[in-house]
């Protein structure tokens, strides 16, 4: 064994040395290029980029020529190289935490009192013990299990190996004792009622091998983790420190234990997992089998004929290994399914329930084959104290890339994609029949009869996609896009249900950046009914004879325009017209921010031309006097005239998980809590309903169930005395490596918008302020909390990253939003985003809160740009002072900004159940 570790250490030292040498070469080359004349410099950059691409392609060719064992070894070495190269990511995490600790140590007086008050929950009064609260929690538990029942996905089921005929099973691996019910951070939940996997098996009538269980449970290195949890704050700090990225060993299974297991049953189950938490992204090797887990799978697969793999992960996992072992008959994806997900898993194994979930991401053999993976990680400017991230993939995220890039190349597609977006199997079969169709310029309506043609009851999902006409060199278009979907009720064998599926024809329009509008180009639109994005059941043609141009928003009439081009930042974005020439690369990044970008990041324009608003008036109005009035009713001015500048500064500053009371004007305090998987407080645990994470909710493909979850959270919030919900999270899975992918729903904006909108409406209908988040482009945790400039183009932003938020505003009527850490077009709290897009273009009326405040998030910029409340734990006193100083210098602009923030916040408060 000591010889093994010596070899491992020597190999690591060899890779470290190679990293150092390569870094030195890159630095030397950069200096050479910097010294060239401008024309030569540009040519050299292009040449180097092309050389890098050729070398990368050559490495892929070389890998394919190796044996499987050699290929695994080469990939493992490449991953170690990348891990060592990217060590600064972890150092950056340490520096953030160090700064927070230092801040807390050297600050005295009111600031410390404020921090302790926020962290202790001093301002948050909730009651979780009332009869109403207990009933709400009990109802939440039922709905949580319904979601996990429908969210589990059967990805493989050879020879109908599931449900188990012999209700006995051997459970191998330490992962069974550390089942992952949830994610971490704001997306964590109360796991105090989590059901142990082995108890769940018993509940479902499945006998597990107790001798094998005792063998594992008796190992000194194994400690059962069921039901244990930490606060969101602890999980985030661990994430910032790079915790959870080390491989944990897998205990050896002795020959004697294996022999007894074979006598017990030929059924075997192994759980594969990944670690992810807010504040820390994952590496590709964390989403692959560890060497120990691979060894366990090889051993089990060679000794048992019916092996089931359980994928207990909130991030997309590489599953290519299952094809190496014929005895792996079935795969069940459970995600992070909440405290009762083990019950759902056991019921699927026993056949008590029929799985009806569908995956919400594309499962590929190589996670780093997506274009977004080329620009994911730690990138810093050399002349600006900020990080940056280039979304050079444009609209080609997830299936939009794979379905378009491999269009007409089925062999290549099958080598790249293992399970297409939307995949999922059932224990029964269904037939579809389009009984009527109405396709016109206003709407697409299909009536689809779904019949259960199998032998057991089950639900089916009808997915509807469209393919739009594409002109090479014209507007970028994916080869296929999700339009909408519908899920049946549970159908008995022989039973049918007719689903009416509709969507607006203009939903198929693309954004034209050149003309600043949306356009439906003339030509044939293929409307496709599909089992998943790649397996098309039937296709209908809709012929558009003339181009249709949309210049204004359908709901508000606001004229469309490019809103995010003021920084004039150049970006090469991927085009299907030139895959090779536009494929993303971080090798030719300009790490020097332009003067204009620096000016936009550091500067701010105050509108000093506004009239000075009235403050401190005595108009005798109470907030409740405005109940039921429109946002722009003249009475609001009379009410807002009563507020003083000091009252407004206090209100917008002291807004972490609550807002303050202003008694003289009848303004109540409110309680605002996380999170997407159930109510929780970042710094202290309390008993609450706990749900599957958002990726599992989306995997149900059930809008009604999503509504029921939102409604349940709303009822629970009312029972506890909570008025605002920091959820749902609507960001997309840009890359499998995102640390919060468990907390986000999918790689597709329409799926996010439909599920997220339903959740939001459910909670909103109960009189709770829903803060949809993180607005926008918060798809990477690395560098997020120190300020990161994200660059994309207007089309990708509108069609992918803004779309789920737009759908939620328009379909759920939300009155809250949470902005992100991200600098958009060079601005954190970008006014074009928060006022121009959100309020003017979409018609949003309500309050915008920041995410947790860090040093770069300046309140005077936020309040005058459409961000109303500061979710500030650490720096309330300091930020009040900044607001006061800004008021002294720009009294008109600051008073107008504070007044707008109060108007937005109080309008949302009036919509809550407080005033019912």
C-alpha cells in the first residue's frame, strides 16, 4: 500500500511541475504578443486560438485510439492537471471568508449589534407550534412526497427488471447511509423528519439484506447521516472554503460478505452521488465515479445479474459506465428528492407507484463537451478588481447545442448523448392520437388523446417542441425548442384522456438584435410531439407565408430595444453557421477591461434633474388606506409625502429577512425567508415543511403539482407569520458544474418558467410576496460574491436567461424579485434590467431585494437603479452612512430613489395576507 501512495505522490508532483512549466510558457507568450504591433497582435491571437483548437481535437483523436483502461487513466490525469491548475478558485473562497471574519473582528459598536441581531433572528418572530402551523406542516409533508413520487425518473429498465419481482435486495455502498435528501445554503430544508432509506424499504415491503447492512453499519469509518443537517450559513461557508471536493473512500466489501449477499438475492442496488452546495461549484471529476466506487460497481456487477443504479445527485452525472456492465439492468434518477424521497424510491422499486418523471437536462458521455464548459471557472481582469465570465455559447445551451450541432449526424449524436433532455420511462405504455389541431398566426392548439395501452396504471407527459426555419448567417436558431407540455392524470390500463395543449404562435419568434425586435420568419414551422427532445412521435407543419415582426411587448405595448449594449464589450458568440470558427475558448480572452467598462463598473449617474420630493408631510394617511388602489393611484403620492428621509434609509437598509415597522404610518414589519425547497432561515434551524429541490420539482413536469407546492408553502407561511418567500430560483443549468444546479430547475427556460410560474402563483394566491430569483445570470458560484461581470448577447439573454422570469411575471403576477450578484453590461443593479426590462417592458409592479449584501453592492447605486431593499447582514451601519452621504451630495436623486423603493416595497406589502 505504501508503494501505491509513493507512486501517487510522485505522479502528483510531476503534474504540479507540468502546470508550472505551462503557466510560465503562457506568460512568456502573452508578453511576446503584448509587444507586437496591433495588427500582428490580433493575428497572433487568432493563430494561437486556432492552434489550441487543433491541439484539443488531436487529443480527442488520440484518446479514441486508446483502450478503455488507458482512456480512463488519461482522462484522470487530465482532470488532476485541471484541478491543480484551478487551485486559485479555492484560494478565492478563503479570501472572501477571511474578509468577512476580519470585518467582524475589527468592527465595533452598532455594527456588531446589527450583525448579531441579523444572525440571531432577533427581528424575526414566527410561530411554528400553533395548531394551524402543525396542520400546514402535515399537509406539506404529503405534497412533498407526491412531488418525489412523480419526480423520480426511470432512465433504464432492461428486461422489465423493475419493479422487483423478488422483493429482496442487497444494498451496497456507504452512500446508502448518507443519502442526499437536499442541497445546501438557501436551498436547504428541514430534514428532521427525513426517512432512512432502509426504513423506507421496509415501509414498501422490500426486504433488504440485514447482514450486509450490519456489515456496513459496523465499519468504524461509516457514520449514518440520515436526518442530519447544518444551517444554510454553515453550508455556504464550507462551500466558500472549498469543502466537499475531496473524494471519500468506499469501504471494501469482503469476499465473505459478497458470498452471503449472493445467497440472499440476485438483486443489488448501488447509489451514486455528487456533492454540491451554494457558494461552491463542482469539478467534472466530482460528477464521475471515484476509483473506489468504480471498483465497487465492477465487483457487484460481476457477481449479480440484476443491478440497479440510483443517481442521488442534483447535478448531471456521467453515466456512461453503466454500458460497460450488462448486469446493470436499471437506472433510477432521484436527484435530491426531499425528506420523503426514500419512500418514493422504495415504492418505485416495489411497483406501488409507476415512475412518471422526466429528466430536465441532457445527459452526455462527456460533461465537458458542451460549449459553455469552455468558459466556466475563475477568470479575473488584470486592470480591474473584478472577475468576468463570457457566455460565448450564446443560445446553444444544453439540448439546443447537441440537437443543432449533430443535426443530420445521428451516429455522432449517439456517441455524444446518452439520455436526451426530457427522457423518462414507465412501467406501462401509452399511445397518442392528435384528435384536432388549430394552427394560426395567433395560437397553436392541439388536442391529444393519450391512452394507456399497458397493464398497470400510470401518468404520461406529452412534450411539444417546434423547429423554426433557419437561414445560414441569419438569426441564430436552435434546431428544436421546447414550446410547452402537459401531463395526464393517472390512467388505468385501457383508459384515455384528451389533453388540450396550447401556446401563443409568437412564442416561436426569435429576437433580432440587428432590428431590435422579435420576428417570425416566413417558412415552415414543424410542431413536434415527442417523448423527449430527440424521440419525435409525430410532427405537424405550420406554413407561415409572410414574416411577422413584433416591435412591442404584447402585454405592456413597450417598444423592444437592445438594452444591454452600453459597455460596447466585444464577444465572439457561437454560431451554427460557423461552428469551428466561433466555438468558445478562454484561450484568447482579453483580461484587460476597457476604459468604458471600468467607468461603468466604478461610476454611477445620479439623476439630479428631478424635482425634490416632499418629505415629512402630515397627511393623516395610514398604509391600509391604500389597499386595493392601483400602483399609480394619486393617493400614493400623498402617503409617500409623509415619509422622512431617515425613515426611508432605515427601511431599505434593514431588510435582511425582514422589513421594519414604521408605526406612525401603519407600516407593519414583515418576515421574509428562504427558500426554494421549503421555508428556512439562513442562520438558525426551525421545523418546517421540506420539499424536494427544484430540479426534482421540475422533473415531475407537472404544473398543477408545482402550484400545489407553492400553495402549501403559502399556507404554511401564513400559519407561521411569514410574509415573503425568497423563491423560486429561475436560473438555468448553463453547465453541469454549477454549484446550485440542484436549486435550479433545468437547462430549458420554458420548463423553468412554466414550473416556476406555477409555484409562484400558488404562493402568491395565498397572499405571500414571492421573490423570484436570482435576476439574472447567476449560474456560477465561483467569484459570485466578490462581483463578477457576465457578458452575453441580447438574443441569448432574452431567449434563455430572461425568459423564465418574464413568464413568471406575466403568468403568476409576482410582486417580488431578488436581483443577483452579477454585473450585467458592466452594472450591478442595472437600471435597464430592473426598471427598463422588468418594470417598463414586462409590467412588473412590486419590490426588488438584493441578494445577500457583500462589499461591492453599494446601496446608493441600488436604490437609484430599481433595487429597493438591501438584504444586508454584515454592513447595515456602513451602508446607512453611504446612503446619507449620497443624500448630502445628491438630495433630489436620492430622495426620489428612496421614495420609489418605498412605493415598490409597500405596494407589495399591501398585496400580502396582512391586509386581508
